[in-house]
C-alpha cells in the first residue's frame, strides 16, 4: 500500500489566460502525480460546476476558494489514503462535497485532485499512465477528431456550428492521421488567405470562421480536403459539433448567422440535408439538451449511417447514458472528466456506453492546459476516439504529440472502425 503524504494545490493558467486549479499528490517515497482542471465555454446544464470567486478581480474567474477547498478540506481527508484506491478516493471526494453538482468544493478542485491521484498511482506502479489504466488488456490508439474551423462559443458565435472537424478515415496509423490533418489544416488556411478571410484562430486553434453562412463553412472544408490532395469521404471525412444547446431551447433553434428560427423538426431536416450533401460521418449534439424527443427522432432517422454523439445531453454521466440508450437517443458519448467530476465517474460513463454498444470519444475542453491525461484515458481505456481541438496551439499539440509517443510503443490503431454507425 502506497499512502498519500501530501496534497498541494496551486493556481495556474489555462489557454484562454484565465486561472485554473492544479493539484500535486505525493506518496510515501516521494513519487507524485499532477492534475490540472480544464474549463469549458459551452457547458451542459447537468455537468459538474466550477467554483469561481466572483467579484471584479480576474473577471470573477478567480480560483482562490477552490484552492482553499483543496488545502483545508480535501488534503486532510486524503492524507494516509492508499493512492491505488482511485474509486475509494473519488467516492470520498464526492461525499466530502455533498452536492449533486460538486458546487461546494468545486468541480475544478475535485477533478484536478482526482487526476493527480491517477497520475500518482501510475508513478507508484512505475508505468506510463495509459498502461496503468489498461491493466492486463492491450488497447489500441484512438481515432482522432481534429478541428479545422472553430465556431459557436469558441469563436464569438461567428457561425452557429461550434466545431468543423476532419477524421482521416484513410489513415492506417495515428501518426499518418496527424500528417493528413496537417495538410488539410494548412490548405484551409491558404484558402482563407486567398479569399481575404484569414482572421486568426478560435479558442481551440481552428481557423476563425469568416463565412457567409454555415454551408459556406462546410463547402470550404470540402475544398480544403481536396486542396490537400485527398478524396472527401474516402481519405478524409467530416465530423461536426453543432452544440445546439447554445442556440436552441424549448424546441426552437435560432441560427444567428442566417437570422432565422427553426423548429426541432426543421433543424433535424437541415442537418439531414447536410448529411446527404457532405461527407459527414459524425455529428455531436445535433439537437439541444432539452430536446430528447428530437434526439430520439434524429437517431431513428440517421443513426444507422452516422455517429450521433451526446455531450450536453449526457454530460459524462452513466445514468444519463443508460437512460438515453433505452430511449433511443444518440449512439455515442463524449467523455470529459471535468464534466463528470472525477475519473471514476468518467470511467463509469464510458462503461455504460460500451455496454450499450455505443461509440466513446474522450474529449478536451476549450479552456485547456499542458495536461495530457485525456490521451492516456482514451488509449488506456480503449475508448476508440479522441477529440482534442485543432492542429495548432501548444495546449492542443502537447496532446497530439503525447499520442505520437504512445503509439511508438507499438500499439495498433483503431482507425475508422471506432466510429459507431
């Protein structure tokens, strides 16, 4: 048994320049692990809540209270605990907080601690984190979804679609998938520059979406794939995160870029039209988190031909995944540790999805750091898919580069077989 001897919190900074929580967990003998809480711009109503200080300083986003929660309550409770008991420690954190959404101690304080325990346990075992998580199984490298254009809450709502991504369906390795994406990403940038539309990048590193309408963005992405020398739908396909909860409520969807409002049925009809016209293989949050009936109908209509991912609707929650599967809504789940609150709860959501035969996608957030935990989670848990953001900005590239290192250990690659269709 390796007991925790020290839990040390500190304030660090995320990719948007806002404060966040970092925690170090040290065990007897001096080995340690570190976790850093990411932050999302578009958040589901039912996900774990960050503890922020409010007030005028730092735009109200200070984390002094969350740091103090770790120092005064979490650290004393964890000292002496077995670092290998991840489930027991995570259960203790949940009980210590005592709220359904982690709002008392803060989801940011709790997830950073949970992640630090996980890394410390791997260090204690003398194993890379992915291998520690895999145990006796031999996992495969995940299929990457990589943003080319950022929109929605990640780009001042310049277009309604939040993420326009590519999946290198023709790649036979993770490394080759990154190479192909690199070519598409830079081809997209050249197209934007030639049209006088190049205006920098969005929160996750994708090109800023200076488009006339949503279809213009999709057309440009297809042209970028072709400009890079690939066949759309054969070599490289499209994945979308609509993030409909950001502009849809009570069955009505307001498309700001096009200045029109759609019913749930009309929204679904528009998306199905896109599926017919573009090489789209995955679509996330096509309808809002409060539109279960719409999600059920959409899944029934096109779930046999495209992966339908629940994010805001499912919020990395095992119970919600099981209920959605029973209702017939979605066929895949997005997994975000800070959305669930702890590593154990994230793992439970993945297990619930896999039990239903669903696809599973481990995901970063728009406010990220140099932390590479999600790469190891996606690999070690054999999740099949990984969504990090774009092919630019160091908080994103740190994760893609970590996956390259992991692949060099000799792991096979999931490829497009990971897609649920």
